[in-house]
């Protein structure tokens, strides 16, 4: 066979064809992104402003993908805290009350998902049913039954060896130092129940006119539908009804201080729920702040699976072991354009 003015045998031609097909197959496999992790770029970075963007060993903490175990805390109330500049911050005090790892679930064991089961608080034995006590006996916490049990989902990516999720050992106690001062957290709780309320309080309606002539309908709902078309009130119309007692999540609340001895977490802002209720505290998804100067020691990711506790400090009940968020260099009382003046 003649190609490009040269004679080739059938075997040589077949070999050349196989080589070209092999190259095409390699290119096709390279474009399949078999090692791709959801949430990350499918193509390698080509334009960047720092060398770390090209370093595959450096993986930034992504709160939406990298999830570790959280904690269950009791809402104690609110109090003010003054920082190094004298600025006042309204904080909610949370108490991490005896968080024990009861069980771990993984896809490899046939559970269908990766999670950690946490038990918090303590319940009277006589008030626990036998089926539940049987589950506690398997987990080894039947001597002190937990008051509430929750699961925290974990994400595991073997490709990311630097921050691959690790399971805490069963029986491990999680203290307040599981979180880092300065980081953001998401808190989930049940809001306060308000009972049956009107449309003005429940949905913020303006109400009817408050002028002369309005007869006993100042806080009335008003019109709820049209005339003959559609001839009905649409489902889901905002009207009077039960208010509150619903699960709500408050995101990106910053931890200002952690009391390791008394297992207290001081969070800036308000959280849902009544005093004495248990809340779910987890690393923030949208703005975790890891890898910045706002977090203690500018750590790139939180301690995985948890912090290396000191038995003489964590949970000792001594109030002198407090850790504050990193100080800020700029005076918050100065105007934004003070440097330009």
C-alpha cells in the first residue's frame, strides 16, 4: 500500500492505525474527568495570580463539600462582650453538654451514607423505653442515657488526602474546642412558639386604615381573594394561624470566645429557640473563614476529626481557660475613609 509516496505493508498500516486509535482513546479518557469531585473545576487552572492555584496538593476548605461532625449545644441566653477596642458585641452563650460519639455510619458498611451519631445531655433511666435503651446498650451509653441524639452527615473524598474526612472513635467526647475561635458556624434550632396570631404579627401586614370611621377592623386581614374568577381563596394564602415552633437555620455566626474549661461557646448574634433548648452547631457552609487572619492561627481547615483535647483543661469546670478570636488591627470606631483624611 502506498501512502505519501511511500510503500507500506498491511501490517505496518494496521499498526499505524492502531497507534492513532490508541492516542484518540487516551484523549477521550482524559476528557472524561474520572477523578473529578463535584464542586471543583473540571479543567486544570491555566490563569492565576498565585502559585498555590497550580499546586494540586493545596486544597482550600469548602464548607459545602467538606463536612465534619458538629456538636449539640444548649442555649443559655445572651450577654455582651467587649473586644480589645472596647466595642460591644451581643453574644449568645451555648453550652456543649456531654457530646459523646455513639455510632458511625458509612457507605462501605452498607449504611448508604457517611454520618456520625452524637448523643448529648443525660436522661433518667426510668424514663427511657426498652427499645431505645437497647440501642443505647449497643452504643455503650446505657449507663448514662443521652437526652437527645442527632446525626451529622460527613463527606468523604479519597482524592483529597490532605483533608479527607475521618471518623471520630466511638466513645469520644466532643468539647467546645471542637470549634476554632474566629470561625463562622451555622446553628439550627426550633424557634419560639407564639401560638395563634393574626396576619399583622405573623406576616407583617399593614392592617386596615386607622382613621376615623374604621369600625373594629384596624388589625383585620383585609381581602383574601378575587371575585367570581377564580371564585376561591388560593391555597397558601397568608392568613392568621399558628406562628413559630419551626426549624430555622441562622448562618455565618462568628465565634468570639470559647471557654474550654466550662465548655461554653460565645457566638455573636441571636440564635433560634428558647433558653435550655438543644441546638445543632456546625461549620459554616457559605463563609467558614478558614485560611484567613480572622481565625486563630489562620488554620486552613478545622481540626479533623476533632480537636486534640487536654483532660486537665477541657471540661474541667475551671473558668480561666478562655480563648478569644484574633484581634483586629483597625479601630472599628474610625470612619471608613479615615485613612484618606
